[in-house]
């Protein structure tokens, strides 16, 4: 998983997903927030179009928020934080640069109105709409 090869000539590096699998070797799934085998945090990097597993770099104890990194050479020196939408009902799995003052990702920041989640079925419908929005604005796999 340390080498990146797209296998397709003429495609931009953005189109090559370097790691459809976790550090532990298990496959990663686009909508998941953690690896189903080892529990590593799973997140989508919107600027690369990559779904990756991350390891904790700094815990909440030593930082205002936990930060994460990935061992890919092209991501050396970069740390990330989860979108705050991760802790909501729609469980956004997008990641943000740790140095970014924003607390939510591009997709979540497009939400103008959150429905009244006390209404029956509203939570599921909202989660579905947020998932569809992420899928629509993300780079093609
Ligand atoms: Zn894993
Ligand atoms: Zn988000």
C-alpha cells in the first residue's frame, strides 16, 4: 500500500485510490467510519478523492481535537481531523486538514437547514440526504 499505481495511462493522480484497504489489509467501504476488522478510523480525503484508514497522531488530551495521519509517502507531514459531522446521525466520514480552522467538511458546510429530528423518520431521511450529497460532490472513485 505504499506504492501508487493507477494502471490507467493518462489518468490524473487524483483518480488513483492508493488504498482501498486498511493498514490491516481488510477492505474499506466508502460509507464506513471505521475498519470493520481492526477498528482504525476510516475517512475520506476530499482533496484527493481517497478513502483511507488513519492512525491517531494526537489525542484529545494533548490537543483541542484528536488528529490523525496516514503512512502514505504523499501524505507525509500532513495531519487531519474528522469532520464534526462524524458524531451526528449521518456519521460523515470526511476528513479536514488539522490546520484548517473549519470544524466541518465541505459537504457538511453546504447544509443550510437541519430538519427537525424529533419527527418520525426524519433522522434516517436526513442521514440519507447527507450521504447522497457526499456521494454527489466527491471525486469519482
Ligand atoms: Zn483495519
Ligand atoms: Zn462532513
